[in-house]
C-alpha cells in the first residue's frame, strides 16, 4: 500500500509541475493527493506531517500540514518492523 500512496503523491507533483500549478499558493497539493488516497496527502510534504481531518462532509478540507521539515531532527532514525501479515 505504501507504494500506492507514494505513486499518488508523485502523480500529483508531476501533474502540477506540468501545468505550472506547484508555485500557485491557491493550489493545495495535499488536497489533490487526498483525492487519490488519504495517506497520499501526507506523502506530499517531507519531514513530519500531520493529517488534518477537516469538518466537511465531502472530505475536501482533509489535508496534510507539514509540522517540521526533514532537517529538523537529523539524528532521528525510524525503524518499521512488521510482525504479522494479518490485516485488520
């Protein structure tokens, strides 16, 4: 699934670059990525990101906000360990 989120985020970046939208402050890339998948909105920003739920019924205000860039904690390392392949 992680690959799907990353691909969705990458596609949003590529399309926005193609149409010169990424420099436009009115375009929220995380909102566009959110249309593909919820987790994709977090992949748009680097570093530590908060996924904000929003209040609208249609979910269009559910976006991601960068809290800290990836240089904020240069010594931090993250290890992800999968202990089961059972999905809930």
